[in-house]
C-alpha cells in the first residue's frame, strides 16, 4: 500500500502540474518586467486632494519616490485609515500590451486605477475592481507607449499593510514563466500529498494522516482563494470573498493541532498545553467574527499568526531539547513560513544571490517544503510507533514464553484462546514432589541462589523430549513451592517412554543427581539433603473461570505425593541418619519394572504402626537411599 501511494503521489503531482500548465495563466511574474519603471507614493489623508487634481499633474511634486524597488509598496507602518496614491511611470516599448498586477488582501484595497498617456496626460483607461473585496491578485491591462498610472489605495483601519505591484508582458506560457511554474507546481504538490496520505490513511488508519490531510486541504483552499487557478482553468466556482479568513484560521488551527499531537505536548510537555490550547480557541473565534467585521478579523488573524510563529518555534526548540522524536524536523517547518516571508519582503537583500522568481514565490516555496516535511514527520511518527509496537509485541512474546509453553504461544498467536491450549479434565498421572530437607537451616552463602540453580536444571530436564503434537515431555512442572517443586508424568504431557512408572523413577534419580552436583558445588556435601515422593492417582487439570487464567492441577494424586514425601522424617528417625531419599506409593511400585523394584526397600506400615496421612488403607511404602548406604527393613512391631 505505501508503494501504491508513492506511485500515486508522483503521477498526480506530474498530472496536476501539466493540467494547470495547459493554458497560459496570468499571475505575477518577474521574467518580463519592463526596464523603465518608477514608483511614487502620496499620503492624501491630510490634503484630501480630489482625483481630478491629482490626475492633472499639479501635485506630482508631492509624491515621494519609493526607493525599495517595484516589488512591494509598503503603506507606512501604523498608518491611520485614509486614502493613499501610488504613481507608476512606465515606458512600454514592447509593442504589445503589458499587465500591471496588484496583489493585496482585505486591507488595504485598490479603489481605482487611472492609466494616462505620460506625454498628453490623456486618460486612456480607468479600472475599478468592482466589489469591495475581489480576488487577491488583480490584473490591469495597460497599452503601449509612455504611461503614467495612478492607483487610488484605501486603508480602512489602523494597520501595517502592503500592496505588491508587478509589471509583465501579456504574452508568456507557463514554462517561460518560472513564477507561474512554481505556483502550479505548488498546486500539484498539494494535491499529490493529499492523495498520497489518503491512500496511506486507508491502510494504516492513523489519526496523524487525518490531521495532515485536513491541513493540506486548508492549504489548497488558501491557494485557490488567493490565486483562483482551478476557477480559471476548470471553471470551478470562485471562492467567496470572505473565505480567506476562515481558511487561514483553519489552517493555523490544524497546524497547531498537528504540532500538539506530533510533539505529544500533553504527555511530554504539559507546561505548553494551555498556551497551545489558547491559540486553538482563537482560531474558531476569528472565523465567527469575520462575518461581523472582516477587516478587523483579518487584523486579529495577522496578530494570531504573528503569535503562532514564536510559539511554535519555542515549542519545537523545547521538544528538541527533550529529544522528542521528530521535533527537529517540525522545528524546521515552524521556521520555514517566516523565512519565506522575510525573503519575499526583502528583495533588495536576497536579490543579490537569489533569482527574482524565487524571491517573489518564497512564501509558496516555503509552504511546499513545509508540507513535504510535515508528511515526512507523519511517516516518521507512524514508523516509530510501529517499531515501538513491534518491540512491545516482541517483549510480550518473550515474556509469554516464560509463563506458558511454546505450543501455547504459537496457538495463541494463531488466535486460539488460552483456555484451549492445554488439556483439561481428569486423568491418572504419576506425581513427583521434590523437597529440600530443613532448607531454613542450610549453612550456605546464597540459599536462594542455590535453590534457583537446582530448580532451573530440574526444569530443563522436565522439558527434554518436549514436542507439541502430540503433546509430550519428560514431565510437566505443576509449580514451585519455596524449597521444592511438584511435577507430573503422563498428564497433561504424555510420557516419552512406554513405561511411565519407570520413567518417573528414573526422573527422580536424575533430580537427585542434579541436587547432589549443586550441593557439592557449594561445599555442603553430606550436610544438605532432599526427599522425593512419588504417587499415582487421579489429577484434574483446569483453567479458573474468573481472574487470571493460570493453568493448574489438583487431585488425590498430588495430595498423596505430598504425604509420601513427608514420610521421610519417620524413616530418618528409624535409620538414625539423613540421606537423599526417594519414597514410592505402592501403586507406583507395582508398575515399575523388576530392575527398579530391586532398588527399593519395603516398609510394612501395619506391623510398624505407621500411618500415611490421607491414605489410611495403605499397607506398605517403598524407599531408596541415594547414597547406597545399607538400607534396613523396619521390623514388625517397631
């Protein structure tokens, strides 16, 4: 899906650019500027001269030559409301009509444009924009010859405002006009990024894509509201005059929301939470207020945008210092719009090393780069979250392996419920209870470490011969119990050998070997002993119906194994010494082969008046000392 989205991005970007380039579009350009042009400004607030008096030329001396170049005519900062005039002197020697292009927002506005013959002062043309707030870019056709153009500019409120004036020839295709090329490329990039992220959103389903797509749509609407490319090329209805304010406010809101989410402000930088939320709240307020007073709403929006710039930059710096992933890239996107505006407003400075087409389109270029970088941050965030999720799954998978068996992990991965991954029900099994005698009195340096090492090796022994289908292993470890453990042979894991009784006895011998090896390693040979009781009987395997689903076994077989293991104390008292010992329940002894029977000594429980708790009907038991010392039969009546 990401590959498909990338292909769509490239195709749509190229197709959009070519589609917009199919016919010439009239936009501000710097490649066909006329070499003879002079700009003058006049503050008419105090004089209030009529346009007839100004057009007569008698007040030309009152105009002040504008020295900052023809690109941007700045109305003096903090100017009061009133009328201003701009005079442009042009000698059109191109033998074809030229265009004067004026770009401005809601405040100020051009009321009228008078085109005069510079020599005869004859009025050749008068242009009136019509409605109060027409399109942002205004095109005024100019004839050939020496011209003197007067623009009547109205400033409605206390403001910092500017009018961008440019001259270009009436002829020129897209690929002869770098600035137009940049503009339509911006449209193509915007549309392609929307489509690219939309396709990814369908597969990834991540909210970062939704926020980003909404922001890109707002940027596209801003382009259309300002330049009307779709309206001119494809007959799409022009956006209404009031649309730029809600569009700009919405784009600011979505950009802040994007930063808020991507930088994880609430979780990682809570101190910034309320300042950012305060900026959130201002954006919709401006949208509503724009219907009441559009000019003041625009001024308020400009102030919001001015506040947003340092806020987002400071937020990005703080996030970068906190090493929030993606913060540095987002910091670059926060700086780009301001950088583009600075380049656009200072052509005299940047014109020394940048083409005029780049300077004039600096804001567009900055916005294009910003959108691409924002798309990259979305990808980085999703990749980071997927990597984090992958690590969490791997960690959970590794931890799961420590509490369940491999076949259970595989079955759970395939969707099987935990309660169906192990056999349940009642079956007869051989139960082994291993216990360290008097473990609390062990005189060794690390008792817990000693027991852990013994239990670990015994557990590894139980898992030998493990296979998932059919479910087989040396033994199933039921649980550890402080200084001992409990395991079963034959159920729930099947026995890997034909005679499960023999296998149980052999497993007990191997447990004793492991125990003696570790005792010798800690230098306590002959001082620490263990006992193993083996019983045969029914056990029931189950999962609890509530709480944690911990697989467990219970039943008479387990109880008897504990009881026979505890008979060690009686045997030790009679033998008058301690040793490692294995004690068998009679049904176990009855099932072992003859070679193992010879290893055990029978104890007549009736004649000796011994009782095995919970097994009143028992008549005898069998034991074997691991050391091989002489074993005695208990005499009758002892």
